[in-house]
C-alpha cells in the first residue's frame, strides 16, 4: 500500500463535496481540527503524568543491560550527590 496520489485525493474531495455539500465542509474540518487538538493535548497530559510518576530519584540512574540485570550508574549517582551537597552549602 502506497500513499495517496493526486488523483485519489481529487476523487475523495469530490465525494466529500457531493456527500456533505459546500456549506458543511468547513464546519466538519473545524470539528475534526478541534478533536485532533483535544486528543493531542490529552495524550501529552497523560505522557507527562507517566513521566512524572516514573521519575524518582532512585530509578533515575538505573541502566538496563542485555544481561537481564539492572545496575546503578555510579558516576551519575555520585554527580547527583555532589550537586545535592553543593545546594546544601549554598543554603
């Protein structure tokens, strides 16, 4: 299956024009646009919730390797501890 060519797009446009009429097509396009906008917003909100739920300090530095075991990236964990200590000294 390939993409739609110009001839197929023209046929679809003519069928839509005959089926819905010239006055209803802009209303339908607006409705579809609003629906897509709401769908994308809801998808983004859900993804943000998932990301915030999975971002915990202990899980942040776990690397998954091909052995099936999880190991903590020690360098990143040390950098995080150093950053936390620097923040404490500033306060």
